[in-house]
C-alpha cells in the first residue's frame, strides 16, 4: 500500500519505484512498449542517417567536391555559354587562400558535343580534368571496365557506363569527339576508350564522359577552366572554408559555391526522408502515449482504495499527482535508456550483416545498407520515450488526484 505521508522528493521517488515493482507485470508491459518504440525509431532513423552520410560522401567524391570556384553567375547563366566564364589556368590564388585545409584543388573544363564510333553517334556532356589532381575527388567513381585516366595515355577518354552502352563502346575502342569550339568553329579529336565508369546517379552515367583537360582545351581551343574543384580534409570544414574563401577572394571575380548548393538530388532526398522520419516519430509517439496512458489508467483504477486511504491520512492531492507522474517519468527514463542501448546493439549487428538494397530511383546499382546511430539520434530517441511517457502520465495522475475521498474508500467494498 502507498505510504500515507511523503517526506520529500527522495521519498516520493522511492515510493514510485516500489509501486512500479509491486505492479511489475504492468510495468514490464509498459517498458516493452517503450523499448520497442525506441528501437524501431533508432533503426529506421539510423538507416536513413546512413543513407544521408553515404549519399553525401558519394556525391562529393564522384562529382562535386566540397567547394567549387567559378566566375560569378556561371551555374545560373553560363552553362549555355561556358567559355565567357573561363577561369585562368593558374589556381594559386585559391590554393594560397585555403592553405593546408585542402586535400586537392583540381581544374575542370566543361564541354559538349557528339561522340561517334563506327556508324553510331550520340550526344555527350564532357568534363576535362587533370587525372592526377582529380583522383582524390573521384574515389567514389567506380571503374566498371578498363582503367582510370591516371594509368592511361594522354589521348584517352573515360565513358559513363550508360553512354558507352548507347554507343556500344568498350575499353580499347577508338572514338571521335566532335564539338563546336568557343569561337564557333568545328573541331574533332580521336581518342581511345580507357575505361567505363559508374557513379550513384544513373542520369550522370548516361551522358557524361571524362577526358584529360589538355585534350578538352585542344578540342574547344581555349585555355583555363570553367571551375576549380576543392576537396577538403573533412566535410565538416566546408562551411568554414567557404566563408574564408568568400572573405579573401573578390566577389566580382570569383563565386564560391559549397557542394550542398549544387546537390539538387541529394537535397530532395534529404527532404523526403526527413519527412518520413517525422511521420515515424509521430506514429511511435501516438502508440506510446496511448499505451502508457491506458496502462497507468488501469493502475489508478486498481489502486483506488489505496489512493483514498492515503488522502484520508493527510496526503494532499498534489502529492498523489506527483507520485503518478513520477512513476511515468521513471518508466520513461528506464524505457528510453534500455531502448537506446538495445537499438545501438541491434544496429551494430545489422550493420555487420548488411542490408541488401535494390537500386533506388535515379541510381543504376543496388547497395549494402547499414545502420548509423549518431549521438544526436540517440538523444532524440531517448527524449521521444521520456517526453511521450511524461505526457501519457499526466491525465491518469490528474484523474487520481481528483478522486473523492469517500468514494475512493468505498471502492470495491
């Protein structure tokens, strides 16, 4: 039976623990519901968090780098006429501004035209690159056949997997690139296919080829580059380095663009999945609130006589309210802590096994997923258990505190 008088907050907590232990079946049911909700939220959120991390790094290390330096307005107005927005060949102004924070700074020259092999001709979008400087940036590009440009002669070209399929080209084939030069003339070069590559984006693989930047300059009859791509040591440095470059380089000559402003597909994916996590959080919160509220309401009904006796012996209504709220708080703390621990262990086990996933829309290949539970996600899950349980305990606690003493003493008599 509940004690008649509370001797401070410490005694109230002790009494709440005893009451939970006395009704351990009901408490274990509540803890099971809480732990199940926390584990489900952690696994779903951890999987999506891993997708965000993997897609972010794959996007950075296959296409965008961390930062791109261009002439002002290039990505808004210059894609149709890139050679009016050329940067110089000398990149020292950026290299000096960044200092040791950059792993590499690589020039790129955008160009486009027609790609021919035998009787087949398709259009392409090209990137002229410096193979040695580009290598750290493109570690997420998979060479599916042949070899990379770093191990190939200067007159070589890399084709996207889909582009090569449209042309029926394979490593070792000779292909012709035909393009309109910056001055309006027509020029062509004959190159050897060094290899075929694939990225996380099928649309990119279906249209893009990569050639040494000197070949691209020769084809387009220009000098310089359309962008300088910066790869940093850590992705978390992006914002700081972006602001530093904007402060040091004149805005009239250079535009500093972080990868996040260029990764449209990534941003839309994050927005979509974040909404899904929000829906999962809401559903779990509703299940926990309804389940815990029902569990505590049943406890109030079963302990009506005890509540009446305690109030008759001098326990104030506020004390009754505090006791039941404390029981809910203790359930929330225990359920949150146990659920986070179980979710972390299960996440590690699932990650070790791997989650085979089919190719999602816009991607060419499936992947092996993992569960990545960050400290922020673990805290979110713990607070989800604690707050929902606290909310669920308020109505039963209020109901218990508003009982009529006489009616409570007559209960089940």
